[in-house]
C-alpha cells in the first residue's frame, strides 16, 4: 500500500539529512501516494548556508506548502496521512510540539499525527541535550512519537558525509514503513 507522507524541515543544523531524505524518497516514489514538504524560514537559510545551494523548491516531485498554510491536507486528520518525518528537528519545534502549541503548519501537522495515532518521526540534531530537551523528547515519546536522533552509525563504513547521513535517513525510512535497499547488520556471522 502506498503511503501519504509529510516531510518537515526545520531550522536545526543538518540540512544534509533533509537533502538525503528527499533524494531517497524520490528514488522510492512508487511507494508514495503523496508527499507534502514544509520548510521553516530558518531551514531555508541554513540549507543555503550548509549546502551552498538554494532550497529544493521544485527539484523533487513533492508538493511544497508554506508553513502558514493551515489549509494543507495534512493539517486535518481526515486527510489520512500515514507518517510525518521532521528532519532535522530544531529543539524549538520539538518543544512546541511537546507542549501542544500548533502555531504553524509543522506543529499543527505533528499534532494531527499524534492525535490520529499515526507515525511522527522526529530527528533532532542538537548536542549536548539539556534536561529540557530530554524532557520534551520524553513527552513526545509518551505521546507516541519516535525520536530518532541524527546520530550516524559507522558499521557500514561510510566514506562521505552523505553516506554518513544516509545511515540515519535509511533508519527513518524504515521507521516510516517504506522499503529501501540499504546496509543491514549481517547478523550471526559465526565470529
């Protein structure tokens, strides 16, 4: 069954994660019925700075929505979206979601995912975490969200920044219930 997804890109450092996610989602678009993308203003600025390119407004086959557009389909539970991926997620956005503050399309869509018991996958990119960050992550986890920190793994021996970012994004795509050919832990190798 094809999935309806929301991708939110917020103003945390880590635009490479969002760029990698959009590229991988495009490669498996046959599994996706629709994908809405929302970027915060800070996300656009950070994307330009970190990736030395303009944000991907029309580069991918997904619909982009302004963060002030509360008429986007995924602002309502009746639209039946399956998952929301916030990549990267700033601590400000995470805190507003944890507090139930729906002041823009990102936080409203996250609130909808939680109330509808759909997948909300949050990829925070911050270090170190303060007690407030940890408490907000606990609140979201207790509400049903999945916290997937932007912590690359290295057992696949990534050689580039994109390959390291992919170790996180492959996990996010798995968590969203999509199929992607990626590195898997080999299991019992007899060693």
